[in-house]
């Protein structure tokens, strides 16, 4: 059954030692805190009652700018990216990101040091961390919250398409675990600055409304929680969406599920949009 929506976000972004086990949902209604409650280990289903004649259009898209950094995933298994162009994936991503992996390693070895999302950065000397004897797991969640990895997917009728995955963890030997499946094929790095993200989300929504073959009355928006958490002011994002959509409900998740060419596709750091109208 095709499913649209997103995976529940957990506490990993604010407490990366949690192992991702502390996921929860906040459910309720009204402005008073008394009407809300936290649920753990549950499933929340939001149902929309669509009257006869209501039309629906869905979109799963990226809001990131391309970079010149690209290569071929020569070894991958499940959600683990092992090698890019025959080299440890961690080394290659460190070069592509101008040292984001090295920064994460230093932060891991320096308790209390925070790693800011790398939406840019100055050039620096790149170190081959796999030769430095890294023998523990290093979180890459913050470092790559604004730098998704585009991987090929065979689920599009037009042949190979792209979806995005978020680098989660660096393992010994330079293997990079992601939040989504990866397979051998072309990979490239995308990027955005925090100031660009709200405008890019609004631009995707504007384009979707313009392309819809009906008058759009409202929409539902799913955005990645890690990207939104990197924003200094989340109100800028909601203000931008208000200019693009007449009415909308928005929630933040780890991973987005949407439709591409009639197939259900799961991606990270993407926007999943459903429009309704007549």
C-alpha cells in the first residue's frame, strides 16, 4: 500500500548518545499544554477526509543546490556506504565537505565541543582519518544536516533517478552509515546555507502549486527535522510557506515518504508535499 508521510524523529539530534532509541510523538489539540501528551513506542495516524471531487497532487523533491563533488559508489551494502571511487567513503566525504568528517571526529574526541552544520566553510588541509586509527563510531548527523548525499534509485519509470540520504555515522575503516538505503552507482554531494533553506522550501511549494492541474486550497508538508533544527529561527520557514500555500499543515520527521512516477520512495533531507483542491 503506498504510504505518504515521514518517520518519527527521535532525540538523536539533541542527544547523539541516545542511539536513536528515544523517539516519541507529541499529540494533542488546543493552545493549552494540558491538551497535549507525549507518546512513546506508538504510531500516529492523521486522516484527511476528502469530499468527492477533491483532487490531490503529491511531490517528493530536494531543496538543495548542486556541488561539483561527485563520484561512484563502488561498494555499498544496505544503508552503509563503504567505498566511493575505490576509497573509504569517509575519506571522500571529508574532502567533498571541506573537512566536515574531520570536524566530527575532533568534536567526538573533545567533550563539550559543538559541531555546527556545515552549510559552507573555508578550505583546509584534509587528513585521511582512516589512517589516524579511528576505532570508534562518530556521529555525522549534525555535520551533514545541510549536506545530503544524492544516490541513484531504480524506482523511476524514466530509468535511474535520484533520492537523498543523510550521513548518520562514521564506522571504523571509513564506512559511512546512512539513514536510507544506498547501492553501487553514482553519488554526489548537495549543499545549502541555513539562510537559503526557507526560501528553497517556499520555491518548491510555489512551483508545485503552479504545476497542479487544479486550484490549490491547501497542503500538507513534511520536512526533515535535522534541517529545520539547524535554522536559527524556524518562524522564517513558516512565514515563507504562508506565502506559497493558502493553508497548510507542516510536520518534521526523520525521513520523508512520497511518490515518484507512481512508486513509493523514501528519502532523507527532502520535502514531501501533498496539495488538495478542486
